[in-house]
C-alpha cells in the first residue's frame, strides 16, 4: 500500500515503519529497501476510539498484538510515515501551532494532545480552523492512536503525506497507462 502513496508527497525511505490511521481501522506497513515487507490492519480507528474512554489501553493492546504476529513490526523506527485524513489534519494543526510543515515531532504531538485535553484556546482554534467539522469529534481519539503508535515504535518524528492512498493509487494507474 505505501508504494501507492504519491511519490511526490514522500520519498520512500530505505527502512521505515509507516502508519496509516484511518476512521475505521489502522494499517501498519513495514518496508525495507523501498519494498513492502509486511502489511497488516486492525479494526480500531478514531471513530471506534471515540466511543471508548480517551485513556483506553485498547490501542496499545492492538499494537502489541500486531508486533507479536508480524515480525517486521517488532523493530523500532525513529521516523514514521503518516498517510490518511487523521494524520494530515494533525499535521495541519501542528503546522498552525508550531510551524512544522510536513514533519511532526512526537514532542509537539504530545503537547498538542495535552493542550486539547486541557481545552487550550490556541489549540482549539487551530483545530477548528484546520480540521473539518465532521472530523473534530474523532480528532482527539485519532491523536491518541498516533501517539500510541509513536510510543510503541519509539518514533521521534512523523513525516506527513500531503495526499492519501486513493490519490496514490490513481497516480500509479496513470503512470502504468503511460508506460
């Protein structure tokens, strides 16, 4: 799946553990030397998390289970690649507050999470200005999932793709037609 991400959005690194946290599920893909090693998905995304307590252990449990079942997910990765609406919205809010462009530090992400929990006015305004109204109720649970992914993989930064899988798929199809 990650190979289908727009090549102009993020250059695929030699070794990384990208993530895609979506509304209904979370996908984890590991790759090495530009090729997918393993890909998996579990049915826990920000929509389902919105119905659980914000401090739920469900995220960590699912991630640890994924690591047990998929050996390539057992290694840590200082840098993750984020694809999907939740991480793009998070990137926009972080950029508004911290001028981070398309790279989010986990420190900034943790700070944003705490500010939103504490109803910080600047953080709430940045969210309201940069996150679609329909996504705002699931935004904080989505950040919780992303933070758990960062914690489990000991990530320091997330590179945010400026477009998603669908756009990458369409771009790949167009490239194949032109070959």
